């Protein structure tokens, strides 16, 4: 393969669309599971942008950042999901809005 | 070294007092009394080695070698911070007053404190240590450090052993002093930075900074920073509102120290730092300061007249009396300054004694409300007679210390501004009004025969006798005190007049 | 001997200190001995000094120590002794001794016997310092000292709040005058550079011209002090209330010595007054107005002590009149004779009160002539002297004042006429007192008669009140010689006759009953006028409305510390911010995210703009 | 030419499936759509010349991480009641405001990326190059990633243990009263 001949900003457009969709999900969902999923979407879109930029310059750096993001996502999901389990056990609910003990 | 030792004895004594509580609840107070008295004796022995002649020699403000004592070692050389202590006549008087009233304060709280005596006495001693530091430190950084050191134990004394509304009072006290202290810190740092900019030398030393060249506009704002810090402590109108609360809520020893010593640090600061460091700016500012002083005198007296709480009344009388100090400082001539120094000493004794009486009354009656008192002379004639003595002292009876002070201040002020002197003299009348009202409401009037009250005992009488003697001596033979402070005052005046090229 | 002059105030002072410190350990006899004895010794020493002085009239000054020396200001604890000092010291220690003696009987049942003598001795000491002081500052010490002693003694029976009020009023009203005087001292020092009384006179000669404004202001300020202490208009209101104290106190402090301190002060500083003729006229007018006002008031009072109090105010008014017209010698002379006869009258009234269960109202007395003969004769002599009947001591002094007042250019005859009216009224009210109390029917039976400790002072004072007029006071060196032309004879005759007329009027109204004045006095206008006089010309009421109430109101309004409102506002503002910000801390994750997004938008917008 | 068409198809699939994933009420359904979206992104990675990353995307993201989600959702056992509640939470009042914000942000992003020019890729950057940089200049990043994963491991191990149940719920309740 010798590369893809489409403008860079198209793929960045995809990445930003994915990002804002994830962010919208973050803002509107109350279920913790969905919040975590939205985070995944956002991380993934960021990774897409990195990889695209790396490909644009023909450098491997973008892919390396992707791998960093991947490990962050893995760690985050592992901790996040175990927190979900704890939350479900204690409060019998996954409603983020009901968890407002930090209210000032 | 001597001066460091004076402070260290008190600091270590405080630690000892904490641990001595394990030996018994009444041990800490004995330890504290012993520590203060040892410190006092140590100081007196050291002072006795200074020849008479030297105390009368005028110290040059910017040359530490002409002072009675001087001690200086490097502390943080990178910023030119030194542990620099010095003693001249003025500081000497203040240090003596501090230690004497310190002993009085320990005695005042002999039976008053019921919980955690060790920690209480420790706080008391640490406050004294901080005050001594303030009176002797001549490195501005060190000065600021001690300024804070004396604040925090005092906060604890009010917050832990105070009366019903102690939390509020302690916080108010803390915020007022702390906030104003920060203004002073800003001024100190700016002063040092400006001096560094001019000379390339980092120094916090008072002796070096006296000669700092500062633009007039900047000097004014820096002076204001110092002024606010000291006037809050003094307390001068309109920064006085922490005082009635703090005094009312503090335990007896706290009130004694607060009124007797802590307020004087403000006055001392004005004389030592605010004016000499910024003579030109102070000269421009003097009319405002004088009006604030007059306002304090009159306003304090009127509010004292309106109070029903014994301690609050005495607290407002302090505001009024310290107004005279402010007047004395900013009139800045020898009469007024000597009067201000006298007022610092005399007010220390008279008000401390009144607070002790208030404390004794509260201990016996469990109230400070004068509406529930009356005719106490019948129950406690000794206390009544002593209260009468200090009340006439506080209203400025000639023959007692306060009169000499107020007279000199007014006489000095009269040479500067006649109108202000006339208004300030009204303070003599209003002073009589509230003082006598205090006497009337508490000790005179219809006695309650059913009250069973214990009159002053030997310990209290002895403490009171010390202060009464002091006031009488100050009143009829004040010359020794005036002689000690005269060289300092004269040299300060001549120093500032050289800088400003005229009198302040 | 001269060096021992310091002992004269010191002995009573030490006695006072002893009485205060060891009150519980002394027997009543010892207390009395100490109290009376110390003043007695002071009196003997004074007498010795007086005899020396009369033999060798040399003025001297004894400096004990430097009180304060600051810059150019210097004040010594130093005593100055001249004829004027001698007169004042003699009155203080002599009359003081008699009153102390009298007190031992008057106060014998009081529980606070020691406290009483401690205060009284302290008063004598302070008063002696006042008159002996070499400089005005030391004089001011004595001045305030007697004020405090007066306060303590007026409020001696502190259990009654009314006494406490009277005491405070006395102190504060005089303090107003004292403050004026203090300002006068400041002005004098600033202008003349010293407070030494003799040096002041010399400095004034160098620096001042007659009629300058500075001496006028200074003299008026000093007059303010004198007016306060001597209970002259407009600061006289404290004296009638001060009668709340024990009667011997009224005799000593509020008749014989302290209240005349103002007269002494003006006489002492007469060299300054010579530079301020307007101030002199002011002194004379204040004196005359006061004497008339007080005389009218005395006419309507019921309380025996209040009558005497107003009479004192009135008599001191005469002294001021004398000072104002330059008749210093006459003023001081009247001060002395007044001390004799007024002390006598007060002690007499004290004896009556003592024997009549503390009755003060003269209309509940009556017919005491036979019951208490010694007191009756004391009162007769005292009243005669007060009314200035010929050959009594009061006659000599008052006559001199009136005649010298007549001499003043311009307003002299008016002053003289005013003085005559006052003299007439004085005679009427003093004999009204005598006739009502000692004649007529007995309303209250005395339960005891006076003992020897009362009789001796009364008798001695009777002699002094009668014969005091023959004493020649040795003040010729002190005051400039008055150019005294004898006025027309008719002036003298009228002056002599007026008091006699007054006595006759009093007799006709109050004893004989020939003069029916009921119709007159019951008329509406006279009723109102009487009420007006009775209330002391409503001056108390006026001050109450103008000063006391507003001050109380101000204190009450400010009690809650208005300045604190500012700080409370700061607190409220920061609390409001706190509430706002902590409301943002909702604990709702989605809101946090939303606000983060918002922040992101803003940041990005800034970035975009910047690039 | 084929790759270009493939790219736009993959992009469309990714967008649509992500939107669906964000709006489903049922968690498993949402998850499936998410996996689809990830796979589509993997295709894009492949197309722009990053085959190694495309493989990782499928193996780790779509495979391992999403499976983790599936396990957790199964353990939670949300059921139909949960779905109904999710629906009630999706009212317009909930999403209108965030949607507006999102649009604004998107517009800004659009403005920013509009300046990017040139083709998306010029050739393949293969696994070898990636590996060389990874253990060359980016070795520190590898260490950091390994630490992070270790922390994630320890954290999830600790949080996942059941004994946390015994943590004093009374204490938590107490805190709530204390509010």
C-alpha cells in the first residue's frame, strides 16, 4: 500500500466528531457504565487523531502515543469497572447523580 | 547572647510546663511563675552590669554599637537574614514591663484555669517569649517571625480557655492581627527588595534599612503597611473592634497579657519602625494618624460608657487610652513621645489590674454583667478599695502614672495642633464618666447581703500591691523612666528631623 | 524649720495610708486619734510656721524632688510659702482640725469609721498640696486630689445609689472645669515656657501686653477651672447634690476649703489676670450672677443642707466679685471668714441632723432653741456673720468687697447694687433658716444633745466667726496695693444697713408674722417663680436635656459598635461568595463535566484567537 | 480509489455505530455498537497505513477491553427495569443543553482543523519502525505505561474484592447524616 489520498482534515473531522459524540454521551448519560463507554469513545477518537497525524508525517510517533492511550484506557477501564462493581454493591444503583456526597 | 537566652528560657520553660503537668495539676503554674521570675532576675542581673552613664547616652538609631546591647549572627545569609537583637532604653522598659506583667499574669490565672494547665502556662510563656522577641528583634524578618509567634499562643489561650463566645473572639483576633501582619510582611519585603535594587545588598537589618532611599510615593504605601499592622495591634480606631471581643472572652491571664503587653507591641512598632523607617511619609500622614488617635480617645470613651459588661468596659477604656499613645507618637515631639512611653507603661499596669479584678469577679460571681453586681464593696471591701485605686488611676488622677502620661501627651500635642489637643482633652471628662460608672455599677449601690464572697487573699493582694506601687512611683517620681527613654526618644527625633529636614 | 514644710501635707497623707492599710487592726479610738491627731500636728506645724513668718515675713521655696523633666518642660515637687499660702494653710489645718474633731462624734456609729478618716485625711493632704504648690502642675495634682476625695466622701454612703450619682456628678462637673484649666496650663506653657507660678508672672511681663488675646484666653481657661471647683455659674450644679455626703464633709470640703480653691487659684495667678482686664470683668460678672442666682434659690429650699449649699455658692460668688474687681485681699479675707462661719453653720446643721434622726427638712424642725442651746447660738452667730451684720467677721469682709466693687470705673455701682441685693437676700434666707428651725413649735424631738467633741469645735468656730474680722491677713506682699479711695459715706451706710433690713424682713415674715406675704407668694406668677428657683433655675434640667441625655443616648446607640458593621459586611460578603461557590460544588458529576466542557470551549476560543 | 470508498464507508459506520452506542438504553446493545465502531476505526487505521495499530485496536480494544465491559454488565445483571429507567433519563431537557455545548465545541474544532492540508498518509509505517522507536527514544514511555498498568492491576484487584462490603456502611450513613 502506498498511502491514502484523502485530505488530512477529513480524518481529523471524523476524529473530532467521534470526540464530541463521546463527550455528549459523558454529559447526558447517568449510568456509570455508559459514562465509561463514552470515555472509551473519546480516548479512541484522540488516538485516531494521533495516528492520522503520525501517518501524515510518515512517522511512528503517533502509533506509540496510540499504545500509550491504549494502556491508559486499559488501566482506566479496569479500575473504573471495579469501582462500578463496588458502587452497585453499596448503593444498588449505577445512577451517577445519586452519588453526590461530595456536595459542598 | 543574653537576649537570646531571655527568649530561650521562656520557650523551654513552656515545654517544661507542659510536661510538669504529669506531676500534678498545680505544678505548671508554679513552674511558669518560677520561669518568669528567673527570667526577670536574669535580666536584672544583666542590666545591672550596664553602667549608669551608658543608659543616658543617646543611641544612634543606625549604629547598633551605640546601643546598650547588640547581638547578631547570620541566619539565612543568602537573603541577608540575621538573628539580630538589640536593646536600647525603650526596649529595656518594654522588656521589663513584659516580664513583670508576665509574672502578674501567671498569678492572675492561679486558680482560674481548670483544664490542661500545663498547656495553658506553656502558651502564656510562649506569648511572652514572642513579645520579648518583638521588643528586641531588629532584623525585620526576625521581627515578623516573633510578631507571629506571639499571636498563635494567644489565639490558643482565647480559643481553648476563653469564655462562652471564645471561638468567635479568637478567630476575630487572629484574622485582624494576621491580615494586618501580612500587610506588614509585604511592606518589609518591598522595602528589602527596593534596598537591594539600590545597593545590591540583601539585608533585613533595621540598621541598614534606615538609610534606604525610597521614592516618596512608594514610601507612603510601605509606611501604610506598617502603620496598619501596628494600629490594629494598638488598637487604634477604626481597627479596634477585635479588642472588646478578645478581651471579654479571654481568660484573665490572657486579658492581662493582651492589655498589658501585646497592645504595647503596636505602639512600640510605631515608634521603632513605622516612623523612623519612613520619616517623610509619616510626616505627611501624621495629621490623619492624629485624627484617628483623637477619634479613638473619644469613641472608646463613649462606647465604654455604654457597656454593661465589666470586661468590655475596660476593653473600650483601653481603646481610649491607647488613642493617647497614637497621639503621642504622631505628635512626634519629645513631650508627646515621652508621654506615649509613659502611657505604655502606666496603662500596662492599670488596665492589667482592672482585668484581674474583672477576672476575680467573674470567678466569684460567674458573671461579668454589671447589672447583676452592685454594692460589692460591702462584700469585698479590699477588692473595692483596690478597684477604686485603679479606676482613679485609669481616669488620670495626678500622682499616678497615667496622669503623667496623658498630661505629657496632651502638652506635646498642644504644641503641634491646638484644636486636636482640645478635642483630645475631652477624653479626660469622658474618661471620668465611664470610670466612675464602672465603680458605681459594680462596687457601689445597693449591696446584696445574701452574697457570700471571698475577698482578695494574700496572693492577690501581693500582686495588686506590686502594680499599685508601680503606679504610685510612676506618678510621683517618673523621672527614672523618663531618663531611660529620653536618649532614645531624642535620638529618634533628631534622626527623623535630619532625614526630613525639619520637625515631624 | 522651713525644710519641714513638706511634713505638713505628708503627716495627714501617711495617716490616711495607715488607716487604709490597717483599718481592720485599729480600735475606734486609735482611728480617731490618728485621724484627728495627724491634722492637729499639721495645724501645730502650720501655726509654728505662721508665727515665724509673722516675725520674719520672708517668702521661701522648698524643692523636694524633680517631678518630671522632659525637654524644656520641667516641674518640681516644690512648695512655695508666702502670706497667701499661710492664710490658706491655716484655714485648712485649723478649720480642718476642728471638723475632724467634730466628726469623731458625728460618725461614731458608722461602720466605716476608718475609711471616713482615711478619706478626710487624704483630703487635707491634697488640699495642702494645692495651696502650697510652687507650680501649676503640682497645684493641679492637689486640685484633682481634692476632687477625688470629694467624690469619695460625697459617695461615702455608697449603699444608696443616689449618693453615688451625686458623687459622680460632682466629680464629672468639676472635671469639666479641670479640663479647661488643664488646657489653660498647656497654653501657658506653650506661650510662656514654664508652669512655675512666680516665673509665669515674670515671663508674662516680658512677653505680654495688657489686653492681648493670649492672656485673655489663658485667664478664661483658668477661670473655667475655678468655676468648676468653686461651683460658680455655669458649673455650680454639683454642689447642692454633693450634700449627700456626711455633714462634716460638707463643712470641710464643700464650704470651708475645696470649693474656695477656685478663689485661691485666681488670686494666685492674679499677675496673669492683670494682663486681661476683660477676664477680670468676666470673673466679677460670673461671681455676681452666681451669687444672685444662688441667693434666690436658697430662699426657696427646704433642705437645711441645700440652703447652706446655695448660700456657699452665693458667698463664693462674692469672692469672685472681689477678685474680679481687683480686691484680692478682700476676696481672700472673705474666703477666710466664710470658712469660719460656713463651717460653723454646717457643723451646726450637722449637730441638728445628728440629733434629729437625720432629718433634713427645716419645716419638720422648729423650736430647737431651748433643746439645743449650743447649736442655737452657733447658728445665730453663724447666720449673723453670713448676713454680714455689723461687727461679725462677715461684715468686715463683705463690706470691703462691696465698697471696692463700687470703685470700679463704669460698671462699679451696678456691681455694688447687685451685691447689695444679694446681701439683702442673704440676710433674709439665713434668718429664715434660724427662725424656722430654732423658734416656733417643736416638730421633732431631738433624741440626744451634742457631746463635747461637737461643742468644742462649735464654740471655737463661734469665736472665730465673731472675731475673725479683726484678723489682719498677711498678704500685703502678695497682692499689688489697691488704690483705695474711700467712697461717699452714704454708700457705706447703705451697705451696712441692707443686711439689717434683711433680718428684719425675715423676722416679720417667718417669726413675727406681721408681714403677710401669703397672698403674694400664692399668686400664680410667684408660685411658678418659686418652683423655678426651687429647682435651681432649671439649670440641672437644662443640662440633663442638653448634655446628659444626649450622651447616654449616644452611648446606647453606639453600644453595639457601629464600626464593627463594616467588618460584619466583609464577613457577609465572603460568606455569600462561599455560598455561591459551594453551591457549584453540587457533587453531580455530569455538572462538573458540563462545566469542564464549557471551560474547554472558552480555552479553545482563546487559543484560536491567539493563533 | 477502492481505499477511498472503503475509508468513507468505515467512517460512516464508525460515526453511526458510535451515535447508536451512546443513545441505547440497553447496555449490551450499546456495547455491541461500540465494538462495531471500534472495528470500523481499526479499518481506518489500516487504510491510513498503520496496520500494527489496526491489529492492536481489534485485539486489545475490541477484544480485551470490551469483553471486560461485557463481563461486568453480566455481573451487574441490570435487566429490563434498568432499560426502562435509562429511557426515562433521556429526556430532551437533559440533552439539549449539552448538545448545544457540543455543537459549539465541534464548530471550534472544525475551525481549527480546517487549516490542516495535505494527504492523510504517504506510506505504511510498519510494526518494525514502531518497535524501534518504542524501545529507542520512547523507552521511558514504555516504563510509564507499564507502571500505569501495574497500578491499574493493583487498583482493580483491591477494589474488586468483596470484603470491601464489610466496610462500615454505618459509617457512611453517619457521614450522610452529618451533611
